[in-house]
């Protein structure tokens, strides 16, 4: 996965977090559509973490290959 594709996926995940945050009802966060929005936010955060871990592992692999 190249750097452009990684950046695109990160932007999409952050956009999904922002969109779901607008759908979240702070009065009742575990009811109805707010629960779906909360699940979407958590899933997008997981995707961001996984992409960052992947990026870090690729950088480590590149440094190890250079040695």
C-alpha cells in the first residue's frame, strides 16, 4: 500500500468520524440512531489505529532492509 492510498484511507476514516459525530445525540447516546453513530465512530477510530500501525511497521521494515 503506497503513501497516497494510506492518506486517502485516513481521510475517509476521519470524515466518517466527523459525519457520525453529527448524528450522535449527546442526551441519549445509546438509543436509536445514536448507537449506530457511536458504533461507526468506534469502528472508524479502530481503522485509523490499524492504518497507523501498518504505516509504522512499513517504516520499520524499510529501515531494517536498509541495514
